[in-house]
C-alpha cells in the first residue's frame, strides 16, 4: 500500500518518507518531476574497519564488492592505527588523503590497543564521538556485549561464519546506516 499526502496546493503526493520540504514523489515538487527519494543511491560515506586479521579484512573487501556496496572502505590493523587515522597523525597525517569515516567497524581483540580502549577514546573525544561505531567481532560472550554497549557502541554484531552471510550482513549495515538513519555531517 502506498501512502498519499495532500500538499497545501492540494496536489497528491505519494511515498513513505518526507524530509523537510522534500516529498517522496511529486509531479512538480521541489525534487522535480517524479523523482523518488527512496530510490536515491546512498552517499559515498567512508567506512573505516579496524581488524588485526588480514583474512577478515580481505573477506570484508570481497563481500563489499560481491554485494555491490557503494561505500569506500579503509582498513587499519589495530587500535593504535585506528586512533592515528581518526586524529590524522603518524602515517595518516595528510588530511587530504584521509577521509573522515561515517562508520567504524571495530574488532574487539586486537594487539597494541584493543577495541574497548578505542571505543573509550572515541566517545570521550568531542571531534569523534558522533561517528557511529559498530563492533564486528567473533565474541558472543555476554560480558563483551554488555561492556561494549556500556562504552557507547552503536551496534554489536558477531562476525558471520559464511561468506554469503557476511555479504548479507554488510548489505544490511549499508542499508541501515546509509539509507535509513540520518547521520551527523562530518568535517573533512
């Protein structure tokens, strides 16, 4: 069923999402003839993944390609590299080469600095705290889930076992984070 709304000038407008003055479908509305907000491609928001397992990073890249996901992804190997990337220090110093991520995929068990330490730092930093963080880990332990949410994680996902499930998970993540929710605009 398609919902319909009447605009003040009594034109019938159909769709399911209204953002400000943008109507989902309008004959001569602000978006132009018959443009549908719901069919727009997601913005190319950068995903930053922190995972020490090279195979997991490679499989994630392949799953993004297989699922034809539009978002670019950057990889770091541990929590210290992640913080260097976010703060644009060390090897990530030239800001033009380091896009601000719109989403962080965070493994918990990494060398040098683990995911919980990173999560604490990100949530305490006024420049970084608005970036959504999704834990993507092998741990199913309740204490890991509770601790992650206590530290401010936005979502907790146990890594899928099969490649097909990983593709599906990443497609769902993309749809949710880049098409459904409104993310705060970031500074480059």
